[in-house]
């Protein structure tokens, strides 16, 4: 999964991204180019120029059969059988897709923005409990970025099936 999230996990307002961060867009392009991106229909409709170039654009939707430059699927199971085992898939939104597919993700590529927006209606799911930070790069606000932000990568924490056994001394 890949997203830019505020301190309160806000990601959007009125079907638009809350933040315009040129470095985040550059990172998004770098990570996703040449790979598969998966999104919901409303996320596709929010893209200013439609399907993103140099990527396999896939949309999960129950209402639309065809979208220009995209492959459309009714559910995750229909989509995943079309992917090769080594195919890198980036889930790019929206909120319901993030929530619905959080259990199948194995990595989060987040841009954590040091801000809490006044208005937001779309939020990324809670992730701190189940995910382990493996990399972080801090960036200070500048003339092109209104807030401090961090590029952060998370992997899923291992789930214990039973409590650890007491250690003998």
C-alpha cells in the first residue's frame, strides 16, 4: 500500500488528496512505474489525466465494466489470479480499498505528514499496532512543501499464535 497520511491518518477531502507534495509524487512515480497499481473507481476518477502511464492500471469496481487505460475487476479474487507471483502490486486507494485489503498487504510505503488538516473525510486505516517500521527518511518543510514529512516503510509484524513460554533462569 502507498499513501500520504496526516497525523490523524487523513488522506483526502472531497475525493482529492489533502496534500500536494512534489517529493511525494516523485517517490510515488519512482516506486510504482513499471509495476501494477490497484485502485478503487473513485480513486481512478480523481486522477486528473486518467490512467497513469507506464504502469498496469487495475480498478476494483462493481459498477463499471470498462475504464480507459484500465483493467476492471469486480473483486480482489478476480484480480489476483491475473497477477504473476513476482508481480509487485501497489494499492493506491481509496480508503475502502485500503481497509478491505489491509490483511493482504505485506508492506506500507507511507509519507507521514506532520499536520492535522482542518477538513478531511477520508482516512487511512490504523496501522501502528500490526506494522513494524523498517525505514524512515525525514524532510523539513520548504518552499514547495508546507509541512515536515517523513517517507516511511513498514512491514507486517509477526503474529504470535500463542504467548511466549516463560524462560527458566
